[in-house]
């Protein structure tokens, strides 16, 4: 590596940064938090109007233990470390946790034969409390399941968390401790002179010592654009979901997992932190990196699959559908590579476990960065932001005095919540961002009744006026 001055950039030198993170998805938000708390002067640039607007918005909201990750893989290591940190910090960050546990269920003799291997892997990965469970015990625990099941594995520390507030708080903590965020800012070109990166963006030139790519579905393209090569190729994999209404919540308590195959973890059924039930995802290979449309035939197949597992779902309404695109690659493991001669770190191939692994990924990257000679001085006092609660496990604003009345009655979102989301240090910059901060328009009517009030309330806050795309969780 070239001999360069590795002294820390002072925060007052606003034109130059220690770290420029490209991409504000789950991993980018966690990365910003980690490096900022370590004392680095951080800039995050995101091409979308708001954070977690790419692959991250379509995650399944499960905090995995890593019980089924490939042993000794980067993924398994990051999940394990991230899980431990999340449990340690979640109360300080007021992040909800739904202690559901998970059941890996076998529905055929062949799947039942594979349970021993899954259990062995779980124990190898340090998930020692995972245990074999027979069909009778499963049905006693989850009586709404089909009686066609054979056996399963109980993984008690698999939990459900808030998929949107979690990364939002990571980024907010970074900002409150000195990081900067530029949204609607796309990288157009870049050059490294041996000491500094100079990136040309749609909002002008920015300079930094080290660039960290957290560009998700476009990670390989960014690598090629900036350093002329990439260690992986993105192979987009769409996953479609059904969202059942609140009445389905009573039908299960555990996360219901299938016996996974070589391509996918399979269809999951679980509660959400918002009082709903989701079924999904599908696993569809496609060329497009941004086509998150849903397909009627696939959704019908997904519904049939869900009803074969929990027959009572047949009588429950689906109030939303959505799709996410996972940034899969040709490799089964994460693709994290440090180009030390270019002060460039590429973080790619973070598939369905990104929410669970984000904190661990950030710690791993910082450790590698620090080992290459870059060190910073953490602040003496860390700021821990407080945010409003949108999970049903917490006290909601509609239950508190002075909330100025409910605007979205389906999801019980108050006028005070919407006003708060439109202001502050990281205000919602689009309708989709507002949805993920408040749950507004995500209920049974899909925004039909609250659209008029929202149109007035958001006037002048977004670059584009709001337009309603009925389909709830499905983003524009």
C-alpha cells in the first residue's frame, strides 16, 4: 500500500471526509453508525430520495441467529456478532423485539431426514438451544398448523423486529454523532489519486480518504465504475410477499420456517411487528435490478402454499402485497473485499440476512480498515436518539395525549407522528419514506381515506407531490 498520511480528517473540514459510504440501505446505515461512533468523519450518499429505498425495503424483518448459515462463513460470523450487538443496544435505541422463536418444519419424509443435518449445523454455529421437536409437540405449540407435518426443529432465539425503524435509527444515531447524509445524490464518476478519492455526484464533488461501497443491487456496477473491476456479479432474485390483515395475527406465535434448499430458505410465515402476518418470499431469478412488481400467478401460488401450512389462512383477508429484490451473486457467501491500494472497500452479495447481519458486517469492515493503519478517536460521549414507536409491541402515539388526532385510521397514525416524520435531522423525503417512518397508507384501505389529508400535510416537503399506488407495502 502506498505511504500516505493517515491522520484523521477534522470534522470542521467539511469538504473532505475520512469515509464516504455509497448506499444507505440496511448495511450502509449500520456502516455509517459504526464508523461515526469510532470517531471517523463520515459522509453517506444515497441516489434515492430516501434511505432503505432499494433491496432493504423488502426484507422479512426476522432477527436470525445464523443457525442455518454455512459454518465458518463470513455470513455466519457477521450474523452472530450482529445478533449479540443488537440485543445489547436495542433498549438504548428503543428498538422493539417480538420474542417469537422459530420452528423449522418438515412436511415430507425426505425433509424430515434432513433435520438432523440442520440441527448439527445449528449447534456447530453456536446455536446450542436449537432442539428437535416432534409433530405432537409442534401442534400443541401451534395448533393452527396442518396436521400433515412430520417433525421439526425449535430455534427459540429467532425473533421478529421492526424492519424500517431499525436502520432508520442506525442512520439517525450516526447523524446525531456527526455524520452527514446526502439523499438524491448519485455517483457519476470517481478518481483516486493515491491519497484522496474525488467523487463526482449529481450534487457536486465530494472528497474522502476511503470509499465504502454498500450499493446493494448495483454494487458490482459501482465497483466497475470506480475501480475497474468487481469480485462478484449481481444476480437479482425477486421475492414476493403476501401481507395478511390483523385478524390473522392470532393464528400463530412462532416464525414458521421450511427446510431450506440450495437456492432459497423457502417460504416463511410469521407475525410482523405491526400486527400483521406475512407469507413469503418467492425466489425468482431475473435480469432487472429494479423491477419489484408483483405477479398474480405467483401470489396465488404463495397463498396456496401458506394455506397448506396454516389452513385457517383461507378465511383471512390479504390487505397488501409487495416484492423485494435480493442482491444475490454467484457465491453463497457475502462478498466483502478491501482494496487496500485504492482505499476502497466493497460490500456485496448481502442477501436475505442483511437485517440480521448489518451490525456485524460494519464491525468486520471497521476491523479490517483499522488493521490497514487507519485509526480514529471515538467521542467521549455517544448520543442515543429517541424516536417514535410504530410497532404494536410498544405504546403508540395514538394512545398518548396531544397527538392532534388520527389521520390514517387503518394503521392508527396520528397527525403529530406525520409532522414529526416530516421534520427533524432526517425528515422523510418521499411518500415511501413517510410510510416506513409511520405506517401511513399501509392498512386495509391502502390510503383511500387519508390521501386528501396527507396531500395537504406533505405539500412542499417532497420534491414530487404524493401519488398513491394502491398495494400498500409496494413502493413506487
